C-alpha cells in the first residue's frame, strides 16, 4: 500500500535534505524539478503496474483451482456452512469437515482429506451469511469485501499519517494490490486483510491515547491469536490497565460465544486439534520452509528435521528475546515523535514470533511501511537504512520464486529481522540526539 515510500530517497536526491522537512515536501519537489519528478513517478507506477499484472496473470492460471475449492477460503466456507446446518458441535471433526467440503469441492486433486478449519469458533459466524451463495460466488463476494476493507484501511491511515494525505485513496489501494502478501489474501480468500483493519483501528485508538478502545479493537483480531497475543502482551506492557481491560472485555466475550457454539467438549478438543494440524504438514499444516517467521527460518531446512524439542526451545528463546526487545521500546513509545516507528517495530515482532505466520499475514507490514514513510529523518541517508530491508518484500517475482520454485519463503524472515533492528536502532539514535542538547545545557549550568 505504501510502496511509494521507496520513492522518497530519490526525492531527497532531487531537492536536498532541507526541502523535505516541511509538510509540503512533495509539492516542493514537483515545482523544483518537475521533469525529473514526472519520470520518477512514471517509474513508480510502471513498477506497480508490473506487480499487479504479475498477480492478475497468476490468478488467470489458477482460476480453475479456485472453482474446485482449492483456496483457503474453503475452510471458512466450510465452517460457516457447518454453523448454518447445525453441525457446530462437530466443527473440529475432520470427518464432518470432509463431508461438508465434498458438497462443493469434489474435484480437488491436491488433497485427500479435508482442508482443516483451525480458527476459533466465533470467526465461523463471519462467514455464515456467505454460505447462502454458491461457493464460487461466495469467494467473489468475500474478495469484494476484502477490497472494501482495503479502502477502509487506506482512509484510516490517511487520517493518521500526513504523508498518505498526498496520495489519492484509489492510488493508495492500487499500491496495496501491488504488494504480494495483500494479493495472497485475494488469491486464497484469506482473512488477514480483516486483521489489518482491526490492528489499524487499534493503532488509531492508541495514537489518540484511547487505551481501552485500543484493547477492545485488538481483541476483535483474536481469530488470529498467534499474531494478536504477542502484539497484545507488548502493548499491555506499554499502556497498562486500561488497555488490558478493553482487551479482556472483548476477548472474554469472544470466548463465551465460542463456548456457546461448540460446547465444552469442542472447546477442550480445539487446542490439541489445532496443534496437530499446524505441526504436521501431512494434516494440513504449512511446511516450515514456507513460513516467513522466526520458527520457519530455524526449522525450514533439511538438517532441522531431527532437531525435535531442542528446535522448539531455541525458537521459544529467540521469540522471548524479540518480545523483550520490543517491550523495551516502552520508554520511546511514550513520546509521540517515536510512537509510530515503535508500533511498526512491534507489528514486525509479532509476525516474527507468530508460530504459524503465513505469507498473507504479512499484509500487516502495510503498517510499518506506512509509518516509515511518515517519518521525517534528520539525515536523508537514514531512509535508505530503513527502507533497504523492505525492498525485497515489495518484489512479487521474488515471492513467487521463493514460494513455487525454491520453497523457501522462510528467507523473508531475514529481511524482517533486519528491518526490525533498523527501526529500533533509528528510534534509539533519534532519542539520543534529542537528549544530547539537554545534557549539554545541564553541564553548562553546573559549570
């Protein structure tokens, strides 16, 4: 959504660092070097058009598989259908799931068992209305809803981030569609764009110091608890009691709704069922080499197959270290000048420590991208340091190569780690530079 951030270093080269410190920097660039500005802008949109064309070409190649019911949307449609047909107590029964999927996805040639639904029960209610449509029409309807959500996210970020106000809403959405993780949601019919909306609403509430409301919004994202819980832990340490109360209030409601839907037996069955799926690719889980997370980076190699418990312990220790580092940004996040960069760092941390982070989950990177774009560095070279780790993530052909050719999407975690520590280093340096004048003044006063 904010690939235009990559244009900013070029603008610095055109006008010099001082010209970009004002809120009208983009208009200054347009006036001072209109021909060069137009050429840079044309290159940007050529890149965007190329990425979108690549995505459309791929969708054309897999349209038959979408009609067969191969995308992940099948699990949501199955769960909604089971709710509508009175099978809610069997929501996590593989045989019941397979029987329901056989009604609309009979011709799949890439799996023998059901595509398992492993999300909490309350999310199935979101998809129940779509089951009144035939599967292909429901898939299309869900993608149209995702597109509308993307417009909503663009408008919300535009209201919070000054730099995005320079870009029309429709162009911002086009930039989003050129981002592979966002596209993956449309290809698979996934729900990570909905999660992006939830986290964006929570960010806006935090930016206005509405901590209770921020906790409420974030808890709505518990349908992807493996990402929301790390995020919630860090933000709870940052914001305290009001945030926790809001999160617990909505989270408890979601838990009670889930209990009412599947009963105690289904609720107690769920943890073991979900763990068996995500831990075993043969049961429907994603191979570690295809997970762009810390776990995927450590476990996604042939020599890791026999590591067993030691690998899990190393992953847990690494995740705890990343969470500790992110929690340590609390003193910087209290300052409005640094909050946005700190929030972006926390989002990247949550994606890295999530046990089953998938490529489409990286749609959340829209937030750190937008917040990096909104930052005004004292030294324009720092833009290169913050944007360099993000560049590979923006190139769709690289994603396709790592996914379909090499089966090593886990390498994207390297760039996420690089980006995370670049953000943390930038925040610490900015804080240190701000404190130096005060320290010098105190020294002079003492003399």
